[in-house]
C-alpha cells in the first residue's frame, strides 16, 4: 500500500536525515502531508522535519521500487497516468530484504484495528515486519493465532496508548537494526524466517479454509 500519510513522510524524512535510505528498498512516490504534522512531532523531531531536510529529500523523490512504481504516477485512480496505491509488490523484494516497516491503517484511531494489505502482504510472503498500527494491533493478530516477533525485538510499543510513543519506539528499533553488519543480519534473518513458516500456513487457513 503506497497511500501517502503523515507518518510515512516522517519516516522517510528520518531515514534521509540519518543517511539510512540505502539500507531500505523503498516505494515512495511523493512527499506530502507536511502540513499535517501535529505539534508533538515538531517538538520531538525538529531536525528531521526541518526545511533543509525536506528540501534534501525532495531532490531524491520518487523512490520507484520496480516497474509497478515507475508506471504508477499521477492523480489517484487506475490506469495509465494514474496512481494506484494498492498495487502489489514483486515478492522478490521480500526475499531480498530482512523485514518490512509497515505503516498500518488508522494508527491514531482509538478502538480501531483495521488489518489489511499493508499487514498481510509481508505475512503472505513470509516476511517479518515491524508495524506502526493502532493500540494493541499486534495483540489482535495474536488473538487470530499469529505469532509476532517479540523473541527478536521489543514489541512493547504495542501497549503504548499514545500513537507517537509507538512511532518513536519503532524509530528506535530502526536505529538499532539498521547498522547491523551483513553477517549478523543474515544470522538474525535466518532465525526469524525459520519461525515464519507457520504464519504463511495460518494465512492460507484464514483465506481459504
């Protein structure tokens, strides 16, 4: 899902400010919702959302992950010259990366847990993920029978009542995991993905009975 949201723009600005863009495979067509940053974001991330950093990121956009992005620019809609936020990614990108950073739907909305393609695409592809979602969205996945990844990293953010506390914790996880050397990351990746096989089976059980 490529829908523009303030939190996605903030994450991209963060990655740009700390020179981490090269660590990620990115689909990001445009930088928008800059006027939708709430006051607390201005307090917590002043350097990240500075005009200098915004201008720097703008020079690098768009980030096209494959042909599905290259031919997917324009006003929202379906067809040539239109932007379809729901086009699926090539599964190759999941095989060639360690985990997905997922910006789930409605992370700010109380008593909401809308689990959709952003969450289930990586699960379907057997890909670990860290998700910025509504309060207790990981707990709701567990109620459905899925396991998550607290064995490998701290998922305590799922219990933080304020959405920006959850987002800040996820950013700290990105800080922790991004500098890992290739050998250590591969060992961790093999360990995590070995525990992911059950998730794909459970996904098919829910989808197809």
